[in-house]
C-alpha cells in the first residue's frame, strides 16, 4: 500500500513551531522524524546546519532532479486566531514555508511509493528569510555531492485562487540588498546648534537624496526601488543628536542596476560626510540574487500544466520580491512558480491564512511533473 501522510495535519504541526533562520531546530527534528518514518532502502538522508538533504535513488538514473523547500519563519506576532496558532509568541510562518515543507514531504512520499528512473534530491533549506541559506548550502560538501542537474521550487501566492499556477520564463524575482547607514557627528545642547553637527538633519537630508537615485540614476525603462523603512537618532528632545541610523532595502530587476544603486548610495553618503562634517558607515547587509527561470524548462513546465493538469496557468509579470533560490538557479537550470492559496492577507502579514486545499493541488502537480521528467 505504501506510506501516506495527512497533509493538513503536517502543515498545522509545522505551523505551530516557526523558527528563525539557522535556528530551525524543532523543525529539523520534526522533518527528520517524518522522513525516517517513510524512508526505504533507496533513500539517503544528510543534514547541513539546520537543513536536510534527502536523496531518493532512481531505478535507472541518468540525471538528478532537485526540489527545494525553505524552512524558516518570520519575527512576526501571529494574529490569525487559528486553533493551531504559533506556539512561539514572537514568530510566525507568515510567508508560507509551512506549506512549502508539507508539499515537499508529500511529493517525497509519492516518489518513494512510486519509483521513477532518475534520482530526486529534496532540499529542505534553512534561513531563506535571512541571513540566506541557499548560497552556502549549495556550496556545501553535502549538497555538492548530490548536486542536481535541474532544480525547481514554488512559493505560495495569496493573491491567486487555489488551483492556479503563476509563472513566467526569465526573470521572476528581483535582486535585493539590505541597507544600513550609520551617521556620527557632534551632539550638544539644543540651544546651541552652531556648536554641533546635527545627525537628525543630516539623516533627513540623506533620505531625501536617496530617493533621487531611482528617478535620476536608473534608466527609466528599468525598475528599481530604494526604501528607507526605519530611522533612529538622538536621545531626548532637547539634545541635538550625535548619531543617527537609517535602515532600508534596495531592489532591482538586473544585477547591473543593483551595482549602479550601490555606487550612487556610496557617493551620496560621501557627500553627506563632507556637507555635515560627520562620519558615515554603510553596510549592505545580506542580499539575494535575482530568480531567473530557465526559458526552456519553464516553457516545458507551462505546457505540462496546460496539457496534463486541471490547474489554471497564469503567465505573471516579474515581481520586486526577493528569494535566495536565485543563487541556486544561478548555478543550476530550473524554475520557481507561484502557487495560488487565496488568502485575504498577503505574505509577511500577521493574518496570512492560506487555503489548505492548495496542498494537495501542489503535491499532485509536482508528483506528476517529476514522474514525467524523471522517466
């Protein structure tokens, strides 16, 4: 009869234990328990940090197909009032990674129960939300030993109905980079501004200047975003601020545009140092490479959806969202697609509530695709 799992139960159990990047200890143990309970002699399992790599050996392999599912949650207080609400008060699966892992388990079991010719490697990857697990995991000895010849992944999409697959060949997600700027001047009494170098004023001016980068330094036919989401500075209302800090994000649809944005940020910060007689430091933090879907494989998958499934195919536009799966696609041909889950609240929202009917939809589609591709 083979192994079976209840997808909804698994998803709800994972939803209860969201953990931040490289801290997915409970999640890893839960997944390992599930994997070992269904594994047979054709299954090999490795761990890498808090991630897991599972190889299902094929009957007559000529290639290795990779499937990636991310594992981590977000530092968000859940406000769904679900019966299976997060047991970690300050963390939540607000990006659907509980769905991603559950779907991967479902497909894994189907491939074990119904062997195909080619090898399939399931990659349960930590730290997608930050600081980024895809690139170091891909470079690890563990994954290099089982490096796929092609690789695929999905991401839940609250805006699409259940039963919808949204995808496009070529660029799907943007290049991203964090941005942290620290300014240090000279503080002092609010009544004597001429004896100080006010970093609140410097920071506010710099924010305005940063907003000119997209409009005046990037080709109007390209797309880019520079957002400062947080400003901190000063200590009390009657003291001129000696320090200030800007925190933000930058996104572009090409790696060349990202370099232009970073270079311009550096120039404007240097100008601020001169204009306000202060010291500034820049930290671009972590950033993700663009998700660039392989043209041939993506079109092949789109035809498969149209001709061999009951799903609705939607050819979407590229998005300014970021995904570290881009690092894997940079090295391995493959694609990512959006899975419709029909939630009134979007990704990274405290009330995200994807429809669980989408779990079986995804498992059925991916099982059928891997079976066709691997035989």
